[in-house]
C-alpha cells in the first residue's frame, strides 16, 4: 500500500509499504480521508518525543471497514466510521480523575501506533474497547467527518473556559483551529469576536466564520486595537491559537480584568514567553493551558457537524491525494489553505 512514512525529523517519504494484517481482535479500514493537522506538520519537521521511527503519521481519520477480526462483533464490513485518536487507559491517576487527555498511557494513532497517512490502517483492540469509533451516517462525507477531531479540541477548550452569552472573545491566529474558534464562540453566544492574524489572506478568510472585527497584527498594535474596540476594558476570553510566544504575551495584555486567557497552540520546545506577571496578579487573570478533549466532547462535536449546525465543508479548502502531502504542507504554511484533507 502507499503510505507517507516519517523516517526522522524532516525526512518524510511517500513509499510502498506492506499492507497491515487484520488480527482477530482488530479491524482493518480503507482510509478514505485524513486531515493534515498543524501538529502533524510540526512533527514532520521537528519530530516527536513519543514517536519511534519509522512511523506513519495522521490522526484525523475516517474510512470504511474492509475486514473484521473473528473476535469483533460490534462492527461489520462496509461500515463507514470516524476514528477518534484519543485512547485513554481509564486506569491511571489522571484517567480516574476524568482527565482522559492527560492519560499517562495515552494511545494516539500517528504517534504511538501507525496512523492514517496510508491507504489501509489497522484499528487495534485498544481503540475498539477504550477509544471512540463513531459510525458516519449516509449523506455525511468522510471529509466532513474528519473535521470532528480539530473541532473536538476547540469545543473542549471553549467549554472548559466557559465562553458564554455576552462575552467578547479574541482569537489570535486564523488557521483552521482559529476559524473553528470564531464560529463556535458565536454559536456559544459571544457578543463580539475579534480575529487577529499576521496573514492578510487568512484574515480575510476568517470573515466567513463570523468574526466581528479583523486585526492585522503586522499593520497595527493588536493590544491597543482590542482595547479601543472594548472601550479600554479588554476581552473576557482570549485564545492564543498559534505557536507564537509573542501572541501569548499579547493575549495576557489584552484580557479584561478577571478575564481568562487560553493557551491553545503549543510553541516550539525551549521557547519561553515573556509574561508581565503583575498583569496576571492585579487583574486576577486565569491562565488556561489547553490540550485534547474527552469522549463526550468528541461525540458532541461529531453531532454538531452531522446536524449541520457547524458547516464543516466551509473549512476544507483543499482535497489532495496522499502523494501530494508535501504540497498540502506548503499550502498550509503559506496561509493559502484553511484545511487540507488528504485522500489515500
């Protein structure tokens, strides 16, 4: 089968590999769509501490079951499924507290096991029993189903930060995650959503998702502009949805008194953010580090897309064959694409 295999940081190869065999406790799927995520791109260039090379990446996965192990009774050949990549053990201290994305033995396709950047993928017993497989209904495309994964993380962060009616929300970064944040904040009742971005192309793309104000941070001071928009008050919720320490610093400076600042985007290893802790102290800010989601948040996100309340296809700007993954990376990095979906 054809697969995109990472042999080492910055060594991604499109190559023929052996099609995996389906064990008696497993499923074999024909991958129909797999999202190209910003974290995939970071891993491709910088590596990942939990990866053993070579590895097939890809964690935003939807496909059709082509083989069912003899011990698996819940699923059948021909079934269309979305596969959530968060597989907790339910036994460690984090899991027993209900913090599943902090599981000490978390299984993640594309990181700890082979992922979806391939024509076929084995769904192991762990995912079948402890993960989350959701049937994709007729009329819902595989590409739309794939958008469940990034939406789940966005959904979880906004739920955890309690974005609610009347909030002014700032989103720094308008890639696919930032755009999802914009639309979801409006759905949750935010009265004003302010989008900040350095790329004018991406900033203009963000319009369609409901941003009330657009700020190009290359052309004006985003902190001063947010203060101007809010009558020198600031925003109740500020989300840094990008890998920038400068954006994290600005997020704190533009938050309202007793506001919440969410660090959604991870930064490069070793990079430190220069934070004026007096602002945090005297304004009584809450800083929230965000990562992952739980099973219920994933299920709710899937239904949000399936119901049409969030129009997933608006985010998908490019659908490419797997062999063109490097083109997809270039489109994403240039800002020309919002979301790239690959078809193995």
